[in-house]
């Protein structure tokens, strides 16, 4: 099992920096702002998963910090500095400083960014990303560039997650909108990667029930040589699977209604499908469609959001699930405390949540959030936040989403096997 244990030298460097900065006197807002101001600077080489996720990880940890238990605040805050230390180990891109404009033109900057992404111009993408980040409010970014980045599969199709998460933290002054810059650079690095079938599809005729039935019919295609995002989505796009399953059933379904179907399916996949794909495949199966649907509230075409979100779920199921998902989750309740259940394993952690007394649920959320925020893995903290958001939007499935988060926490906290 993969471990999230941080290198002792990394922890010591971060702790020393924390002391030297006097960060113990800083508010969470000040600490996050200081970190975000450094993570906004793009790196020179193509991003690996950590570098790609760094801006998103900053946003997710920022959003969850207020919900961390008092005893966990220190480790959660220190993780922001270990994140920065790892990020700064990558060489900065040699880019000109963004130009401040006295009268910024948000639509013009957005058009410039979209053109730079299409042309694969990394330097122009950085310049225009900085321009639009300063010219537009956090809740305007999705409206301005959402249509261009929503079907875009470069940067592991993670740009919608940034657009979805930024508005919740930026009004508090926690994070600079220039965190868009590293993502824009990766979008421009691989122009032309996109979901194609969504360009021409019906406008009405579907329903949530039809969409649910379509997801039950996803064929098991297997992994197309790689579990990276583009190959998984291209497989169902190029073969016509996504179009055949989604074009009519999803046509006219609202993002809210689609979210109930798609995100509940994604949560069941975390609990019931191939456990080897829990840390990455099944986390993305929830976080990516949630973000695609979420930015529809900021003026992105609702049908495009539903189609892209549906493609994400179909793509993951087709590649990573070996059989159809059961319609319900039936896991036995383990004995003992939630801590005992997490130590016992993924099914036990999820089963504990599904059968716990209602009075235990708020404390369980706090425990999951606190432990996730102390962990190194970006996917764990992103997924925990996504499950919390899904619970707020769809409280009837709240236990299902919390069970998914608890299951993933148990994956990461499992002891590393000894030789």
C-alpha cells in the first residue's frame, strides 16, 4: 500500500521555515495567501501529478481548514509548507512578470487566453492567464473561459476543478487567482486534447431516470494502455460509447439532477468497484464531474456541463470497472469506534459510516477532514472536500459520500506491508 509518510527532512525544513516566518502568529488566511503567492508561479518542465495538483491542493486545503479540529490545525497548516517545499523543488519557468493593467479588459484577456491555449503558446497562455485572473472576479472566470476548458482534456482535465473551487476561497483573500497560471501552462502544453462528441448532440429528450439506466449499461472496455485521463476519455469518445449512452438520456437534464445520478454512481464505484483504483481513478470519477456540473452555476452552458460530466463517469467505469455496479451499497457494520474501523480497512470504515447513529455523523466528518488535511496526498484532500460538497448538495446521499471519504482515508492510512 502506498504511504503518505512525509520525509523527515522535508518536515524539518517546513517546520524551520514556519518558525522563521513567525507563521504561528499568522491567521489561516495569511498563511494560505503566502503559500498561494508562490504556488502561482509556473514550473518549467511538464507537470507531474504533484505539480499539476498543487494549485488545486492549495484551494482544497484552504476550504477545509476551518473545519479541522483544533488538535489537527498544526499538522494541517504545516502541510501547506511541505507542499510548497516540494513545489519549489521544481525549476521556475523563465517567464516575464505579468503586466498590471490600469483598465483590465476581462473579456479581451479571456479571448487571448483561449487563443493561446489553442495555439499551444505557453508564454502567451501565462500572460493571458495572469491578465484574466486580475481582470475578472473569481466567480466570473468560469463564465469567461469555461466553454473552452470544460471539454479540454489537457492538464488531466482538471481546469474545471480550479474554476469550481476558486470562488469559495478567493473572497476571503486566501488564495490568489493567479493560481490559474500553472494550470494554463499545462493546458497550452498539449493543445487539441478534447472530448469531441459534445460538439453536436440533442438538446432535449432525456431524463435522470434514463441517465441512470445508461450508466448501468456502460461496457467493460478495460484500461486502454494507460490510466491517464486522456486515454480513458478518448476510449469512450472515439468508439462512440459516450455518445451512444449519453446523447439522448442526458439531453435536457439539469446539472442538479445530473449530479444526483452521476455523483452517487461515482461514490458507489469508490465503495464497490476494483479497489486498486480507489486512490486515483475513483477519486477523479467524483471530483471531475462534480466540478464540470458545478461551474454551470457560473454561466457555463448547462448541457455542455452535463455531457462532459457524464463522459467522465462513463470513461472511468468503462476502463476501470470489471462489472456493473450494484444499485445499492450493503456493507456490514463493524464493532468498535470509527478509528477502529479505519484501522481495520476500507470496507469497515465505510460500513461504520453507513450504520453509525446520526448523532455520530458530524464528529465523523470532523475526524475525516482533520486526518485528510494532515496527509500528503492531494487526491485525498480533494476527494474529502468533494464528498462534503456533494453531501451539502444532495443530503439524501450524505452517508454514501461520507462512506466514500472514510473508505479512501482507510486506504491511505493502511499500514505499509513489510517484506
